[in-house]
C-alpha cells in the first residue's frame, strides 16, 4: 500500500498501530525505488562532472 502512495497516517490506522514509528518499521522500500533514487542522484552528480553512484548492499 505504501508503494501505491498510501500515506503513513492511513497505513498506521489500517494496521492498528498507536505509534507511527511502529508502522515505519514495517515499511521497506521497493528495490526499484531505491535504484531510481540512485539514478536520479547520479544524473545530478554527472551533470556537475562528478562520479556515478551505484546501489550497494544487496
């Protein structure tokens, strides 16, 4: 649901958590989201003649 854009507040209510930090513990980013964010940052850095970045830790 989070990947579909449902807000943390709504996810918290659906899960029945009293504290949003509990809900956050269950949120894991989609690998494509992490890769996409890295690609965007790499594009920004490359545009300034900097090094490319890559996703690590898999």
